C-alpha cells in the first residue's frame, strides 16, 4: 500500500505539508509486484467473486515521510484484510513512526465493503485507531474511508480514495484540530 500521508496526522500546532517521496527502488519494486500479480494463475475462488470474494486475504506494506510535534518521521505500515463474505473484509494494520521524538505506533482494526457488480470496484469502510505516543497519553480515533479500486492484474488492484478521521478525547489546546481529512492511494494484492 502506498499511502499519501497527512503530515498533520497528530495535529501538531506547527505542522507543515511534506510531499511523499518515493525511493529510487520503489518504481522497480512496484513494477515487480504488479507483474507477479498480473501473471499469477487465478485462484479457484476468483471464478465466483473475484479478488474480494469470501476466503481471500489481501496484504499490504507501505511507507513514507510524515511530520508531527515539529519532528520528521519515517512511517512504516503493515496490514492484512480477510474477506468473510463476498465484498466484506475485516482488516488489521500496524503503523510505526520512527526517526523523531516521541516515537509512535498505531494499531487499526477496520471493516471494508467492496461493491463487485461494476468493472470499477467502489469501496466504503470504517476504522478504529489506537495511537500510542511515547511519554504522552494515547489517542483514540474513529474514521471512514471511501474510494474506488481499478484492476491492475488478476490478483492486483490500485485504489484511490479519501479518509476522514476524528480523534476522540482530543485536547484542542494541544492539537489545535481534532479532525483530519486526507487522500489515500493503495496497491493491494490478493491470495
């Protein structure tokens, strides 16, 4: 998953925008992943419901720069989604923010529904996120996401969408704003 990071994710009072930069090897890695998924033999479940059918598992890994508390961070995220029934998936992801002070990590359980009737695959979802901040109180947030998946191969999809996140029990005197809206770009592959 490649994620466009809202650099004000934790609402630092002096936040500023930071473009997501790709490493020189990132396009080669992405092209290799697309080729591997595009030429992989189809799974048996694909003939009924496709990549988002019951029993399929999607994995992602992502990374990029971010900023919070006037510090620059490297963000690494890992996760998986399992489809309980056609189109309905439960996911869990872990994200770590390193390189700045304080260190942070986030754990996010989520639910997502992918509409499979069209050539493009619209999706909607919701999540709960627990953010652990070293030497500071943890933050809880809830949010929703919506977008569309474009097929990139037999087992691979690109997604483009938007996310709204609201921090619970947020102190506006510390964080300034307790809501966040940001874009997301994803690449997912299914097994």
